[in-house]
């Protein structure tokens, strides 16, 4: 590693790289407790990106994500099976009539399906 300013979480790989460097002075400090969620989440994000980037099979990618989320007990964040999709926009449609009753589960008006 080259001498310089770093903002890197100490990992096993980084420790090995530091052991191979000629730099004699290291400025290593504990991660402030208030910053730990951000620093650790950024590290997990980077690791997940590396693994997902090297996984070519779409279903394996989704399975890896869901396995991780299951371990985090975050079922609501699980990705449905199939091709991953993302919501890019949500628009109110003027063509859909609203029925007068509210849906009890979500508390909002439900579209009248007879106009579809």
C-alpha cells in the first residue's frame, strides 16, 4: 500500500496488506460508536456488490440477497423470486375511477376493476 490518507475499515485483507507494506507509522483508531452503523453498512454494501457483481446467474443473485436479509431477520426487505425489478415512478392515473369504499387493509381507496 502507498502512504497516504485512508478512510478504510480494518478487515482481514487490509491487515494482510498492511503487514506487507513498508510504512512504519499507522494511524489506526476505533470507529466511533455513533459512526459504526454507517461504517459497517458501507463495508457490507461493498462486499455485497463484489459478490453480486461476480455472480452471473440472476436467480442466484436474488437467492444471495434473500439469504442475507433472512439472516438479518428483515423479511419485509426480501426480493420476490424472478427478475429483480425496481419502482422508478408512481403516478396517479386519471383514467382509473375510484370506488367509494376504502380497502380495510391499507386504508385507501381501491380502483374500480370494471374500468380496466
